[in-house]
């Protein structure tokens, strides 16, 4: 289900490219070039080229998935399409964290470079710099100030990455590169040979180490996928902007690193020894070496603009990931609100900014945060490759956007490369793995304690609305339909079609021949004659409902036990039973035992022989607020509203002693509850009455169908409650009673 329908597509090609370039170019290479050269020597340039190749391979999978599913959320959205909602939550949770941690790095980086610039200016004008200028409180003030500034900026503008910070840093980098290329021919061949020897200073291991630490310098193209729901002409602009962003990054990185390793190194020294001595500031040292104070200030300006543009891009992405998750209820629903005029998710933006600000204050170890962010992005990139493979295999040839002559070689190579870097990063920086584990533990508690119930309800409704989603997840739900009456076969198959997605789900028609059958008789036994009639009617109705029917005829002395046996053997997701005239006290023990023994959702249909689901317009859903059957009901309602326009009324009956303030709160909660279960605007009725059954009967008589939940009396014990039974017996219209498995 596309949640981006109320968000305006305002970002064009250059805006999307600006987001990628703004996040990729600058901050990472300025901070990590020294680390790479210290580990690999001049061959660190090869490490950056290899990382660029891995990034391009990854971008291919991102581009295909974003084109097929142009919704905001990036890897979270892709995971939701192919895996379960729980897996999607885990991916979204850590991606949200990764974008926030990247924001922490860039906000702090801005503060450190800002302090360095202030110290240079203070010393130039007033002499010795005061201690407070480089203190931690000053770092926090500058980093929090930058975060607050861009938070306010993003609340006024829907997005786009063509801001002046990105253009400014690109201009400065170009100046530094042009100056270096102009001086490069003036270097003697002997001098160049000395500076670049030994070229493979760290050997093959050094190159891999440099790759592991510096891969994050190419992170940023994925942020385009995070805002895909706001990109114009997404099938064209998203892939193109990703590729152009990476081309621009490589076009800057390679000549920049070559100049740093040659022109920027003093005569008689090497970039390796220089990087070991000045690991964090080797770039500034190198540029100052060949451009003097002007070069130093150019690097300061480039660093400040790089940090700010990357902070902007990651804060934007974090808010959009939070928005996508809140709309699926994998984050609290209050984060889903957007401005009506611009579609800006203000609350998601504020919460992301708040977590970022708190992290700035409490996290003293920036390298750990950076390594954790890099580890998370690599994990998500590996998963995107896997989702691209699964989406292609499960989706068939209908998804043109995820086709390609390179399938599955390219995504498979990308998954292997990213996984190898994940393994290296986890081993070489164990603190990063611990940080990710702590965040995941917090998410696990949050999800299962608060979010799981409604998230899985919304997901069930999304599956019902979009059968293709069920196919992408590799599911083919099977509904078991025991049949005995040919007159009710069509109605039963129609309901089965609502329980199982068309062209994806399957129906198993079960005919149990009860009692002893005289197989030696020359005439066809009457039990089989009846079964043939039912089979003919059921198969005809199944083919007309886009179900893939299968038929099974068995002989058993006890039909109820036979139904349980077949349901277990075939791993049926749902069991549909026609009540007919069986709503009698003497049948309750059999039905209660059946519900308690099967490992399937159980649905009971009571309807007249002439009743047709296709003619149902008004649906009544009485609820008591316990939530035992919400997921199954959401799947059923989502399917019913997919096939045609219907009116769905949620009814809650409360005591007459309820106060007006309590009544208002119950109505508010019921409205939110109902909106999660149906894709249309539901009607909500809260009735004050001490006669619960009478109130429900009154509304049921005005509806074409009533859907009621069955009482759960224990962990695996269920029973027809007196209210459900009385309403079912007294109502002349159709009634569906549902019981969730487990």
C-alpha cells in the first residue's frame, strides 16, 4: 500500500542528485583519508576505487527497487515488501539510528572545524586562544546550533539537495583539485617515485582494511531512496541521480587523493608516514603544504560546508524513514502527521532532531558512532541486494523495473562484498557491534511491548489490499473449506476469496464422506452423489473467484477430527466453516473443540443460501477493545474493501454510567483503532447501553453483514461467547465469526 499519496513530489533530478552529493562528498574523505593512507599507503586510492565499484553495484539494486516501489523509506520499504513486518521494523529501526548517528558525526565535525577556524582567527587578532574556545561545551553548542538551524530549515522546505552548502563545497574542492593538477607536472619523476614508494605499503590486507574504514565515504546515494516518495518521475530520476551522485564523488575523490599523496607531501617524505603522524588532519596539512594559508582556509571552508550539507541530508533522510515507519505503525502513529500544504513530516523531523541532539550530548566517542553507522549501512546494503533477488524471483516478469540482464550476478556480488565488509567491520571494531546490539535491544523491547499489535494489524490490511505483496513475500495462503451443502458452496467460496488473495492464495475444498460406505454396491452410494453435487458447485464458484481450487475427498467416521487432521497436514492458514443451522447448543462442544485444536485462523459463516458477499454494502464490526482478532479482521476487511466500495461501521457498546469525558475518549480510541483496520474512512458508533446484545442486534439488522470475534478462554482454548451466539441466532442477515489462531 502506498503511503505517499498525500506527499507532494517536489524534488526533481537535480534536487535528488544534490541530496546524494550533499551526503557523499566531503566530510567522510576529509576525516578518513588519513586512516586509509596509514593502513594501505598510496594504494588507499585503489581501496577508494574498489569501494566505488561496490557502491555502484549496490546502487543498481537500490535503483531497481526504488523504481519498482517509489515510496519513501529506502531499505526499510524494500524489506517490508519482501520480508515480514518484524524484519522490516528491525531494518528501519537501525537505519533510522544510522542516519541519526551520521548526523551526529557531521554535526560534531562541523563543530570541530568551526572551533579550529575560530582558534586561528582569535590567534591572528588577539594572540593566545582561551581554553573555553576548544572545550566540550563549545563543541556541543556549535553542533546543537547547526542541528537546530537545519531542523527549522527543513520544517519550512519539503526537501531537495541543491542548497548552497553543496554547491559551495563542490566549488572549493574543484579549486583545490585544479591547483594541485596545475602543480602536478612540476614534480620530478624521482620525487614522485619516492613519495609513492612503497605503493602497497600495507599489502592486500591494508587495502581491505582501508576499504572497511572508508566505505562510509560513499554512503549517501541511498538517501535518495529514503525520500523516493517526494521525487518527480521516480522511475527515471531516482536511478539517474544515484549514478550521477556516485560519478561526481569518484570524479572528486580520485584526483583529490592523488594530489594529496603527491603534491601535498613535502620532499623526501611519503603519504604513509605523514598519515601516521597526522592521521586526522593529513588533508589540511597536505593542502597547506602546496597552497599555504590559502589552502588551509579552503580546506576549512570545504570541511564546514561538507559537514553542513551531510547533516542536512541525513536529518532529512532520518525524518522520512521515521515517517514511513510510523505510517506502518512500526513507530508511534503520532509521527505520521505532515503539513497539509507541503507534506513535511514535522513531528518525525522534531523527534529525529531531538534524538540526534541527545546523542550529541551523551556520546563522547565519535569513532565508535561512525563505525556503528558504517556497519549498519553495510548490513542494510547487503539486505537490499537480497531483497532485489527475492523480489525478482517471487514477483515474476511483471516487475519490469527490477529486471535486468545482469540478474542475479550483480546483486549476488553486491551482497557478498557488503557482507564481507560487515564481517571485517564487526571484527575490527567490536565496539560498533556492541552499539548496534544495544540499539536493537531497545527496539526489540519497544516493538514487542508497544508497537507489535497495531503494526501487524496494519500489515495484514496492506497484504489484503495488495495481493502482489503476498507474492513478493513468498507466501501462498491456503484456505480449507469443508463442504457438505451445494446450496451454500458459492457463498463459502466467496468468503474464502476474501480470506486468501486472488491469484496468489489457494483453496482446498474438503468433502468428508461420513459413516460406512457400501463400495461393493452396483449403484453409486448416496454419500458420493451428494459429494459430486457439492464439488461441481464449489469448483464452478472457485474458478469464478480467481482462486486456485484443489479438491480432496476423504472417508472418516468422525468428520470433526478429519477436518483437524487435514488442516494440520496441509498447513492451512485459514479454516472456513459454514454454520447453516448448526448454531445450536448441542453443536457448541464440537465447534469449540475444533477451534482449539486447529493451528489455523478459524472463520464461521452463517448466511442464507441465496446470500452473496458481492452484494454486501454495509458491514458492522462490533468490538470490545481486547484485540484478540484484530489482525485476522483487518485482513478480511482489507480484502472486502479491495473488491468494491463498502460502508464499514465499528460499534462499541459501553455502560450507561460512562461520563461524557470518558465517552469522548472511547470514541477517539475507537476511531484510531478502526483507521488501522480498513483502507477507507470508517464510521464509528459508541452506544451507551446496559443491553449489549440488544444494541448489537439493532445495528446488525440494518447491515448486510456483521463480523464478530470469538471469545478466547485460555491460551489455546476458544468458545462461542453468549453475545456472539445470541446475535448470530437472532440476526436474519449474514454473520461471520472469526477466531485468530494460537
